[in-house]
């Protein structure tokens, strides 16, 4: 059995500009959202703005103002998604790895640990774009993620959080496929109101 030790969490190392670790499922979801906004929602909103602009004084036209504001929001989100997709470094948690690498916590690990009171929890360490607290998916850049990184079964690590400092004991480290919540089209999307098919590619799509 390994001798337990207390490991101080390491300070964040400077990351290359825009570095974005992500699982395959997380990248798929970003691409799906980008495609929806670019190929379906933006064309539908553009059509609505053109219709509203033809209906008189734009300064008094609520539909026109809403549409223009919505287009700015969509364009901002598209820029953000494109940057994240281009910077993505995909790490597959289910890919084969050496025995040494699989024994320690890195990106994509699923970790079973106990806190100082003995309460146990299991978390999976994912990218910042795929955090899902309902599924216990935490970011590798979060205080808990940073505290667990590079630890192994039996290690005692220190977690510094806004609520204070506590110690955690790592009970198990494993690597397995991490299921990411798929992208779901918003229920009140303009493209849905116009009855556009999910397979519509009027404006093209993302790669």
C-alpha cells in the first residue's frame, strides 16, 4: 500500500493562449450549438428583422429592435464558440493509457474521494465548457479540480476554497467514457417558430 501524504495544490501554471482541454462529447456539443446558431437561428432571425424593417418606422418597431439585439447576441456567441472550437485540445477519457498515467488524476479522470468528515463523493474532471454539476462534472481549473490533479489513490490533498481549507482523501482514480449532456435546441428559438428543419443548411455549417 502506498504511503499517504499531504500534497499542497500547485499554483496555476500559465496556459498557452486560449488553451481549451475538452472531451470528445464536449467538443461535439460546441459544434452542434455553432451549427444551430449559424445555419438555422441566425438566418431565421435575419428574415424576421427584414420583415420587421418593412413594416414602417424602425425607431418604433419593437420586433425590429428585438431582432437586431438578438442578432448581436448570436454573433457574439458564434465568435466565442469559434474561438473555443479552434483552441480545443481533445482528450478522450476512455482512451488507453499507461498503468502509471491511469493511476493518477489528470484531465478526464473520474475520482472517488472522501472529505474530512468522511462524506464520499465521485466527480469527473472535464473542460470549462462542459461543467455539469448535476452530473458531478467539474472543471480542471476549479479549486477542487486543481487540488485533485496529479494525486493518486491513498493521497491526502488540501482543498482551498472560499469557505475555508479542508483535506480530502483520494479513494479511487479511474478513466472511463464521460457522457456529456447533448446540445438541445432552445424551445422558443426563432427557427422553430418558422418550422425550419434541424437538417436545414441554408447558410452552411461548421466543420
